[in-house]
């Protein structure tokens, strides 16, 4: 895989995980009415995204 494919793959993965963070964070906040619960959800998704990007 060349450098351009690698960069575009990483950006694509971050976009795919970015949408659920934004939408899912709002849904989690709506049901839990708690910012800490929303932050935990977002941190878990960010860690998953970083795991896929560094792989």
C-alpha cells in the first residue's frame, strides 16, 4: 500500500467513526441525561478508531 492509499484509508476510518460519535453522543445524552456517560461513550469510540487507524 502506498502512502496516498494509507492516508486516505486512515481519513476514511476516522470519518466512519466520527459520525457515530456525533450522533451517538447526542442519543446517549438524551437517554442518560448525563455528560459523563456521553464522554465515556465518545472515548470508547475514539479508542476503537485509533486502534483501527494504527493497525
